């Protein structure tokens, strides 16, 4: 049985790899997606469905963020092009 604070079993069920070692390489939102998928069905007090819903929530938030960034990039490119042709 792992340390309940720093190495809980639901994050260490794969031999030789801990969830934290993977998720620390991702941003907050994607890290949470991975974390909740990783522990899905492994944490006794919460259901597998709860963890999957949490993962989906963070994934949807990440999608919103990426979509907003794409809109901003397109808008800024259009404004830049208009500025270059004399519209401002």
C-alpha cells in the first residue's frame, strides 16, 4: 500500500510509473484529464463514472481555450492584414 498523501495507490497502479511523473509534463487542464482517466475506477470512494465526468469537464475546458486562441489568432491576422492595406 502506498503513502496516502504523496503516493496513493490509485495513482500508482501501473508498475514502475506514477501518474505525477506523467501529468507534470502537461498544462493544468490536460494534466487533470490524464489524472482523472488514470485513477478512473481505482479510487474506492468515488465511482469510475465520476472520474470520467471530471476528465471530460477538463477536456471540454481545454477545447474551449484552444478554440478561443484560434479565433484570436484569426482575428489578429485579419486586423494585421487590414492594417497593411490601409484600413484601420
